[in-house]
């Protein structure tokens, strides 16, 4: 009983540790800059008191009412209209509207706590009254000839969420490009090693050939070769290859001058690198699984007349789906989140998502919510992959522990 | 014409020889059972016939063709495995039709042959199920159906019943016997360690021990005239009692080892007894009782009684047997003398 409680608590802790940052990222990415910068994401579902500075209208809006000169308006409506106008001009998505109730206000941005809504204070010889809903009346005894005045207002702002940050992330074109680039890199870099490793694993488990165990030993030894060790040699191989290909096509007369400069850092280079780095582990994992398939199944298929290729495609592949899927998830996550390999061996112009986000950290340092939107876009993809393959994943991890048809 | 001939077959793994000079003739339509204790090489022999193991030396003929180097699928055999070896991701129908679809048989014909086999085995309602949705007995029938569909000349069974529970084993055994009866021209080779299966199914039993053939014969041959002590004890349950000359109360057969089956010993007077012993333990099985006794020389032996044994433990009991039912063996060679 006690063990069960501890296990449940541990599970709860794990869920908490995972869910909180996820929720933080998601919530922040749906808030406005001001909210994201001034209040924590855990307060996003309550009304927060946030300080704004608003500019009132000036002489251009003054009217004569009886003996008085009066400026009338609504601070919220004016500000929202101005922001919206600016966004439209800049071709940006609609901004978050400021809404809520005024709770305190004052005559300058620095002293917003002077008066309560409905009070009248003196600003520039005028009597300034601000209502809770943002309506203000600024009355003068003589004509006012200056422009508007910035006033400080505390607003009790209700929770507000929107897709503006995502629209911006998608609108600027770099994130969608990077997303596509990431898919171009990740999908082949997952499928190729899984397929090659499945063939190899079958050969290592069910084919007899000289040097088999030695070869398997070498493959497993490659598991411990650090990735970083290979960067420079691989890069120089790619560079030489590109040079050589350029020279070859030049000598064949296919191109001339600058056209013959082939890039050394390409998507296919990334596929090859990820395939090579992923294969040892893939072969190791899949061999363990495939070698564990019942021998009698293979023998039965042999008696039924199936060739090795038929046994592989009709029997081993479908039966190894759990193992293939769970390794596929690992490889997908690793390649999707990879920054280092893509930075060193990947194309310099077509950036993958991790590099793009890393660059945006510099550009949008103060716009946490915008970075979070990009981060969430990059996060949601492996999450979808994981959830859709989850049943295979769980079965793959448990594979072999339960016998049965 | 023999359907299957083994000539001086050897099997060597590395430096260990596991089959020694096995020669055997199997007639067409015969039901042959390989029986022996575990590790005797019976499954290895079957797998060599199937083509799943290489033959180290000797010749295998199926029909009149030498088969040593012919791949398993071309030998005209079909095998039923102990673990059924059903393809778990395929429906029953696909399992049974797999070999035909590999051989690119037209779909219509596959369907017909699968349907026919399913009819024989009463599997028709289950054709679209996956193996995991079947009971053990049904899975075994699918495995048999998969073999039937190929219409082989030789059927191989590798301990097909050992994964079933006792009741199912009896009924499946009868189904296999019926199957054999319905296919009189098909040769069947059946491997088991259970001598009851061997006795009930076989036309011919091959008793193996340590990679050697100990005796080949009909079930009753083996029961009545075992060629040596091993076969005598292996066939029949409970197993045959073996007495040294000194264990017996009469000294008619010096330098023999005498074997007598528990069911052949009868109670008698001390004067007529050939063996006496103290009653140590009784197992009452309803239909009959088994008495475990010990001679004064310390030899344990078993006697099968009709029910109604009234003797109490510790009593001294005396037995004789028809001389026809006594088996005499040479103590050195262990071979039968009479």
C-alpha cells in the first residue's frame, strides 16, 4: 500500500514537472507582450492590475460646452484604435485590445495611484475626471491649446488570450520555412536508418554468414564513438565531395564558373550524417527485438516456401512494428531537436527550427510570448508524433516481457 | 515403395555427435511415431527430415529422390510445430493460405483449399480471426490446417500436443487419428515423449535414446517383446519392474535380468511366488490401485491391482506371473534373451 502511494506520488511529481513548463510555455505564447512581461503565467486566469500610460486627446478634440472648454473621450477605445491602426499599417495581425476597469489613476505615468475612478484631479489647469469604464472628461475655463497629456492608469485587466503571437510567427515566414526544413531533415533521417537497421538486424539475427559476430561486435563498438569526433572529418569529406562533383561536372561541360560550386552542407548530407550516427543504436535495439522472435515462426515460413526477403517483409517487419516505432520515435525526437549536427553539417541558408529559434532569441529578446509561440510550434510536432505512436511505444518497451500470440 | 528412407544418418554439432547411424524405412501411408526421453534426438531427426537441420552424413530419400540438399519447402513435407508457430498478425485464413500465396497460387484456389481444410478441422467460423482470439486447441488445429492446405506427401508433427491441457490432449489426439484415417495415403511422422500418444496413434513406433534407434516396431511388438531393458521400461505405464536374479525368490534364471510388467504380477502363496516384497505405499486410482513394494534385497517394484486391495501397509506379499509375461535380458548387453 505504502509503495503504491509512493509510486503514485512519484508519478504525480513527474506529471507536474512535465506539465508546468509545458503549460507555462503554452499560456505565455497566447498572451500579450505587456501581460507576459509583467505577470506570471500562473496568474493568467485571474484579473490582474496592470499599470498603463495613456495619452489623452489634445486641442484638436476640444469643444465648447456652455461656458467650458471640454475634451471628452475614452482612454481604452482611443488606445485600441491607435494600436490597431499601427498594426494594420505594419501589416501585422490584430493586437490585443486593452480592456477592464480603471482602478486608480494619476496625472503622469509615474504617479498612477493618486485618484480613484470618478474622482476629479487637476491637470494643466483643467479638471480631469476619469470613470471606471475609461470615459474621461477634461474641462477648462479657457481654451486649451496644447496636445494631449500622458496619464498613468492602473487597470484591473481580465484574463485575455489570443493567437496573435502564432499569427506573427507564421506571418514572418521564417518559422514556417524552418518548420518545413525541419520536416525535410527529420522524416528521411528517421525512415532511412530505421529501414536499414531493420534489414541489418534481420541479417544479424537470422542469416548465417562468415564474420557475422565480428561485424555485429564492430557495430556495437560504434555505439560509444562520440558524435563530436566525427564532425570535422565528415565535413571535410562533404567539402571534398562537393569539390570533386563540381570539377567533374565542369570537365563534362555541364556547367561553367560559379555554377560549378556545389554546396558541401546540404539536406542530404544531414540525412547521411543522422543515418550514420543513428545506425549503431538502431541495429543494436532492433537486433535484440528481432532475434527474440520465435525461431519456429521463421522455420515455419521457410517450410511454407518463403525466401529471406519474403520472411522479412511479410513476417519480421509487421511483427517488429513496436520496436521499429519506438526506435523511430527516439530517432525522430533526436533529429527534430538536434541543433549541433544541423549547425555544423546542415545547409547555411535553409535553417532548421532549433537554429531558427536560437536566432530569434537574439532578435526578440524582450518578446517572450513570441519566442514561446515559436518554441511551442517546434514542441508540438514531436508531441503529436509521440502521442500517435504511443501505443506502439509502450508495447515496444514491454516487448518480450509477456508471451502469447 | 518406401515413402521415406533414412540411410546411416549422422548429425554432428561441432564435436558432439548427436545422431548415430540412424537407418529407417517408412512406408507410404504409415503413421510413424518417434518416441524417446528428452534429449534423445527425436526432434533433431524430424528437423533433418524437414530440412531445417543439415544432415551431417548419410542419405535421406523421400519417395525415390535424394533430399539431403533440397530446401525445406521443396521436399513435399509440411510440419506442425509444438508452439503452433502461427503468424500472429495474420488471420486464420491467411495463416493457412500463406504457403500457397508464396507459391503464387491463384486467389480463388487458395480460398477453396483453405475452405476445404477449415471444413475438415471445423475452423470455418474462425477463418477471419487472429490467432490470439483462439483457444489452444483451435490454434493447434489451425497449425494442422496450414499443413493440410499444402497437400504434402509427408506430414511432420513435432510434439503437437504438449502445450495442451490433459483433456484437450485426449480429444486432439483422437482428431489426429481421424485425420490420418481420412488421408490413408499420406505418410505421417510424429514426435512425442509421451508413450501413451505413441501407443495410441502409431502404426510403427521408433524408440530413440541418445541419438540411436533402440527398436522399431508396432506398439504391441514393443509392449510384448521389448528388444532391451530401456524399451521395456520406456513403453508401458507404470514402467516395467526389473529384477536381478538375487531379488527373486526362485533361482530358475541365473545370470539374467528379469523384467515383468506391474499388470502381470498376481498375488499368490509364498510357495509359488517368484518375488516377494513388503507393501510400502498404495495409490488408489479408482479403476485400479498401484502398490509399491520392496523386496528384502531392497529392490522396489510396482504391482497393478484391480480395485479392492485390502492389505495393510507393512504386509509381506507374494507374487508370480505367467512365464510368457516374463522378459529376460542379458545383464551385460541389456538385450532380450527369450
